[in-house]
C-alpha cells in the first residue's frame, strides 16, 4: 500500500472512498465529518437519528455521494466513547475502516486522521496509529499460485490534513507507523512462507539482505563454529535434518556498544517442527512453519530499530534449525551439555524450542546486557491458559516487567504475567543430568516449567521470556491481525525500546 499525505479538504479529494469518523453519542457531527454531512444533505445526521450510524468503536457505515463529492462513496467509522479514546482505539477504528473499504473493493482511499482533532491525540501519534493499523489490516500472506489471485486490497492510502501547520507532524508520525508496520510485515512473511522455502539458510539470507538494506551489522555462525562454542543442546535439535543450522547475529550501533544501554533480543527459530521422535499429531502440523515466529519477530524488530535509529545498542540472536527425524536425530533419554557446561536430558524431542534457546541465552551473556528478552512459540499450554487474548510474560525482574507491560498498554499487544515460583524447579529435575526438557507425561505447569528450564541457562543479567505461541497465528481475524501469521510482539518490543530512556 502506497502512503501519501496531502494538505487540503477531504471534500475535494478524489478516491474510491473517503473516510471520516464519529464519536459515540454525537448527534450533530462537526469538523470534516460535519462538512461531509452538509455536502450529503444531512445523510449522516439522518442515519444517526435512526440509530444506523452509532459511532460505536469500529462500526462502519457506507454512504453514496451521488455526484455531490468527487469520491463516489463515504465511509464513517466509529471512534467509541470520547472519554476512553486513545491510540489503541485509533488503531482499531483505522483497521475496521480499511477492512470495510477492502470489502467494498476500493483501490484508493483518502482519510482524515482519527482523533487528532476533537479526540485530542497528538498529531504524530494519530498519524502513526492510522498508518500502522492500515498497513497491517491490508496485509495479505504470500502465496504460491499458478494464476493471479485478485484479492481485494487497498493500493493507495492518502491522509488529508486541512491545517497545513500539522503537515510536518503527520509526516513524522506516518513514517514511524510505516516503518513499524512494514517491519512486522517482514516478520509475517517469513512465518507464512512454506518451510520447504523458508529453511534456516533462506531466513539467514533474508536477514543478510535486510541488514545490508538498513545498515545493521550481521554475522552468521555455521555448525562448525557452534560446535567449537559447545552449543551441543542447540545442535542436538538440528541433528535430525539435512538442512544446516544457522545462528544469525544482528547488531544495531555495534560501534557504540560501550556507551549505550545493551538490550539483547533472542528469538526461537524452528523453521519446521515435526516434534521429532515425539511426533506431533497430523492435524495442524502444517502450521508448524510458523514455529520460527520468535526469530522472524527479532529480525523485524531489528529492522525497525535501525530505520528509527534508536539510541541503543540492540543485539538480535536467532538460532535457526529444523526439527526432523532421521538416523542421527536426538532421542528421548539422550543427554547433552550446552555452552555453559550445564547438562540436560531429553524427555520429549518436541520440547525443542527451549533447547535451542538454552544455548542462545547462554551466548547472550557475552554482551554484558542491561536486559535480555526472548520470545518463542514455546508451549501449547499457553493457549490453554490465555487463549488468543494475551501472550505469557515470565520474569522476576520488576523493572523489566514494568517496561514490557507499559509497552503492551501502548500498543495493545497484551501480556499477562505468569508465575516463576522456585517450586517449579522440582518439575524439571533429572536423574541423569542437571535438568530435563519436559515434565511429560505429567502435563502440570507446562508454561512455568518451560520458563524455569530457560532460566537455568541464563547468565547474570535481567531476563524476561515471552511465550507467544497462542498469539503468533491468528485463527479468527481481529483488527490489524488478518487470519494467519501475526508477528505479535514486533510492535510491542519496538515500543519498549523507543521508550527505554523514559
């Protein structure tokens, strides 16, 4: 979608659809909506009186201009209660409006910013919310088809601003929103691409191309270097595949590492997960191409960090493997020693994500970080606990928890703190190693024991774990998240990094 910003009057703008808005409870619209209503001879007021144009958050009403405006159709989107309006409500309204415009098969759309006037939002934040939500809602997953698939989508979105003094602010906000949304889309595309294409080598290649484009430092560790470092827990997962493992290291502001706060982001990158010898059920296994969503998110976040030029030293670590079955594959009962010297016993080969993260988190300690945050599609149990409402947050660091929850509040990518009691350590005690990677067949406390397993391998640094398994693939579309790959966590962590100094 092409984004444009122009100074002018929405009444005079040519587009397939123009979008204006309405707060709930308003009986006589003002501003741009009021001007459009006058041009349409009071049609909007008439439908307000009839209850067909309510202003409820996300509700949309389509009008036909019948030659009274250059645009043939007008869409009014509800902003909800004015006293409750914020950036998240602005995003929901923008996404719902774009969805309705797509349904009407519009190709070009012109809109005012939602909430920058009577809503009292800062123009930069309003423009960011509008562009961010519109691009994410317009997203279509990549597909391999023999014929062109004419899916409705918006080709151009024009933001129309009546006050020319606001133009620089809207341009700044729109640029931020576009960078963040396109970085999430980069991650979505990786998660949605079939695993016969999106192998560890393919993702490493995409990471290299992206790093060169935005100015990140990048290094890719091959199997031999990982072996030399003693990453035997990570490499145990890769043993069952003919695809070579990769360990992608991205750095923003590498040359200023000594003077800036260092935050390390770690993402689980299992490009396909059969479960290994602890084989998954056939139903739903096709979706396991998304099991590298944590790694894809880290790549997307580093892309945004570089383009926004944040004053931080940010490191992205993405171990990339396939979890397959062959004569060399890891087996239940095997024991492996990681790069810290700590050992683990394999109980389930389907608990492979925590294995590759164990060595990645150990490697993160080399940067003497101010914080390390990993994100992973780690457990099915988190879906049972939280559904598709929030990701699980595991940490014993109050400051880091506060930062993450504040960013979740701003972005609407919700987190729910989960327990990290010491008693969970008992569940992962092993008779043959320091820890075991699963409590199977005992399914109790599956999410917290997985976090305790990861905590066993961290070094002396503040750490948080995000279990995003329930949020990384949207089963039922919701605003900004069409069905499929979600890249949940990209906007959240970019916001946390933008707010770091605060």
